[in-house]
C-alpha cells in the first residue's frame, strides 16, 4: 500500500516537472520572439529598449535550454537537469526578493511566487531522486 502511494507521488512530481519543462520552453520562445511584450506583461517596462530586449532574450535562451534539456533527456539524465533548474530557480527567487525596493509590490510578489513555486517543485524532485 505504501509503495503504491509512493509511486503515485513520484508520478505526480514527475508529471509536474514535465509541465514545468514545457512551460519553460513556451515562455522562452515567447520571450525570445516578443521580448517587449513579455517585459510589459510582467510589469517591468514599456516602449522600446534594445538593452532590455537583449537581456530578455538571454533569459529566454536559458529557459528554452532548461526546458528542452529536461524534455529531451531520460532518467538518470533528468536528475541533472532537475538540479540545474533548481539552482536557477533558487537564484531567481533570491533575485526577486532582493529586487523588492525597485519594483512594484505586485511584480515582486508574482516573480517570487513563480520562482518560489518552481524552486519548491525542483526541491521535491531532487529530494525524491536522492532518496
């Protein structure tokens, strides 16, 4: 009985990780293709800004690489991609918290919630893999 519950938890975590990886690719493609719109939607600027668009595309490339790497690999290589994603998401969470003074509260709260949620999921996956 306990094994069945553990398998179901593993399936749930693994399915959520697949959804996260797909979301990374979609977000990355959107941000790379339309960096100005992406930045505007998350409340971090309006108008043309080539430097901001450049940095947004760098973020996009990272998201595409993390998502595609996870999706294109199989266990045990997914374990490495999960750890890489956890490191990135943990740093994103820290960055969101440190940026509070310079951004509207709703932007900081949204970024912290998204990055923190991804960090929590990555932590669950990495912990499960280690156990």
